[in-house]
C-alpha cells in the first residue's frame, strides 16, 4: 500500500479563504535585507538589547534554573503565573493604573494579545476602528478574522475626534457590528505622535455613548524623552483593555506581555488562549519575575531612555540637514518611530528598491493601512537600534534617493509631460 504525497500545488486549494487574503508583514520581509553588512536598517522596531546588563540577566536566569527549576521547566496555567501578574500590577501602578492579579492575563508578547482579542471578539464583517496609520501587526492580527477596519486620520495630537464622531454617526448608535477601537496613545506606531488629554477623554466618552470597547496598546509608554507623563486610558476608565509588554524595557526574546482587563473580558480571552497554546512559557515568566523584583531594572530603563533620546535627536537633526523642503515629519516625544510625508507623486513602495541599492531600509506607508494603498507617499523610520552616526548616514542616503525622485518629477514638469498640481 502506498501513501500519496500531497504537493503544495495540490494542497493550495485547501487553504482557508481568509488566509488567501492575508498580507505578509512589510517589516518581516525587510529583516532578510537588513542583516546585510552594507545596509543600515531604519525599518524594524528592535530595542537595543546590548544595553541590558549581563549580570542582571544572569542573576534572573540562574534563579529560574536553580531556585525554581521545578516550576520554570513545567507546564503552567493558561492565564499565567500569579507571581508574574503581580509584577505587572506593580509595574502598572507606577504609571497610575491599579489592577489586581485576577485582572491580568499573561501572553506571549503583546502580539499574541492582539490575536487573542481578535479571536474572542471579531466576526466577519464586524467594524473595527483604528488610527490611520496604525500598527501593521495589529492589522495582520485583526485581518485574519475578516473585519471591516476603518482608519481615522490622526494629526500631531493623535486620532482626530471630529473625524471619529463623523464615522460613528455613520455607523449609528447600538450597531452590534461595532466592536472596538484600537489605539496606541503614547508615541504611536508608526506615526510617533501622542494622543492629547482632551482627546483621550473624548474617546472614552464616545466609547460609552456608542457602546464599543477601547483597546489601549502601550508598548512604548515608559520611553519618554521630553515632556511630562500622560495618564493611560486604563487609569481613566477601568473598562479599557490594556496591552503591555516587556519587549521595549527588557528582552523581546522572552516573549512576555499581558492584558489588563475586566475579569469578564479575560474569561473569554482565556478560553481562546487554551486552544492556542495551552499555556505560555513558565521559564520566561519566572525570569521576568526575578528581573523585575531582584535587579535594578529602572536604572537600565533610564539608560534606554537616554540612548534612544540621543538617537532620536540625531535623526531629527539629520532630517533638518539633508531632507528636501517638500518633506515633512513628526516630532516624537518618545518611542521608536517617526513618520515622514513626501509629496503625493512619490511612491515609497517603488522607492524601496532604490533605497536598498543605496544601503538603507525603511517601511513604506502603505503597510500601515488595511487597504494597502493609502499612505503611498509616506514612510516610517526607526531610530532605536542604529548608532547616531549610522542614523545620520542612513538619512543622508535616503535623502539622495528622495531627491532623485523629486528631480525626475521636476524634469517631467519642465518637459510638459506633467502638469503641476494646484
């Protein structure tokens, strides 16, 4: 008896329809190019883990392996270790959020949290609101469940509440299809802007009025380089579903994040998590517990803040020096990213190949919109990973690529092939 082997082509028609509609992450695709020695990468969002003290990592890992090996190497509960939850309750208290361990669920990074929320709450055709542009990882997580994602334009103060209200009026009060609004209030990815306090208050008012959930994703909130602390939405309304992660203040490789939400919300998320991974890594959680309780992690966080702030300043200075007057960009008070807008006739998708040839990567703006078309004249750049010298050189290279595009457009104008837009 022989067993037939199914080739990829033969299996292709078995793939779920929703998977055929999914797009690969632009940032993931760029990682392969970014490892080339001649490339300076401004595309990813990686923290600089070389800043972490080796002694603190050794201490936390040794404690997990020697003192708590029996639990660290064993299965755990689906919702995570109580001790780990308590660590995050303590971390949240520092920024004004007060929750109890039974209001926290541990996830494999904040990315898993996004997928769990999508699985728990989204049916095909449901309406999801988000900033425009928004985090591409959230778009990937949500899109797998086939919602109607509607992006609300943002400006220097975050999501525009006037446009949100207009969209909500079109949707209508009591619409069961409206599920949640996903926002990154602090140093938004990709735009780098921070939502102002009046807009935070208005968002929560509208959530109450139109009956939708608010998902607050806050991976960068502690990385502030200027200005004062902004109170999280979760501190203003306990019904907010808050997503946190250690990835930007400790080690992304440990894949540990959390959801802080009302218990009735976590109960539903816990159900879908059981079918996803049974439980997260107990070893990672124990290491995290010891790092945040036994080592001076706040001192390392201040080192991150100082270093990233210097790199942000280097990027802003280089943009002022090298970029053409037709370009504009955001001025992030913290976080990892800033958003550059070029004239409408520049297509950053097609420009990426030229940038790679010039030895620099960025993330095209279309990756941050659900239609894959909006934002074609925009790009996201990251300043957290490269040295100030590399950042300056990368911006210089990128400016030359952009200038070539602008020169081509001007040549077409001079030749009469194009007419200048009024």
